[in-house]
């Protein structure tokens, strides 16, 4: 039995959920999202809760049960609150700035790195060393943050690079004389 799939998804005020034959649509203050429902999972709505059941007891149906519940919960949270990832830049002369629909990164290369901001994602730089990635789709927010981090991953000797706000970078000792 799926522990994740058993628990219902609570629908907060201001969020509207419509379940069609094979599709679910969630609408809230941050926008609208839709997803195809796996035919091996039965999704029903009772009042302010969305319930999930596997169609049969096959292994695949039980796997999809928990996955479907997690994806729909992420949709409900995304359209009501949104998701945020924080990145920080460490290094002398390393900085970031948003210029229109592009993120400009100066991270130790001979040139500036420009990253096109995807549709549905907001990137802000409160300080030149802090980057905030927000959006309603959890997967896209995480992917954008990972792509920005990949331009200059934190290195273990001086700790320079782009890292997540709560990331711990294990430091190594340098060369000995």
C-alpha cells in the first residue's frame, strides 16, 4: 500500500479543481495547470479534498497511485503559493543581474554568461550575490535552478561558485609545502 497515495490532497480556498475523464485542471491565484491522469489511478473529489485509489492491485498501479497524488499536490500548492529556490554566488567579482528576460552572470569567465528566463518563471536578484527563482511548476523551478548552478558549480578548495542557499560544500585542504 502506498503511504503517499492514501492521504488526500486538501484544496485551499481560492483554488478550483475540475476532474474530467482523463485530465485534471487546477486553477488558482498564480495561474492554471493541467495534467493527464494515469488510467491506472482513480481520482475523485469530495468537498475540499481530492482522493486517490488504484484501479487494481498491480505493482504498476500502486506505483502510479503515489506518483499521481504527489503531482496533483504539487499542482495545488503551485497555483496557490508557488515554489521558490534560492541560489547564492560566492567569489570575488562574481555577480548576477536580471536584464529584461535574461539573467546575466559574471562568474569568473572572460565573458558574461546570459541565461534566457523561461516562460512562467520569475528570477529576481535582491543583492548581486543572491538569485531567487520562483514559479508555479515545481519541476521547472528546480530545473532552472539546476541549470543556473551548472554555469559555475561550487569548487571544494575555495568554495567559489553558484550554490543553493542551504547547500553545504565540503572543503578540501590545499597543497602542502
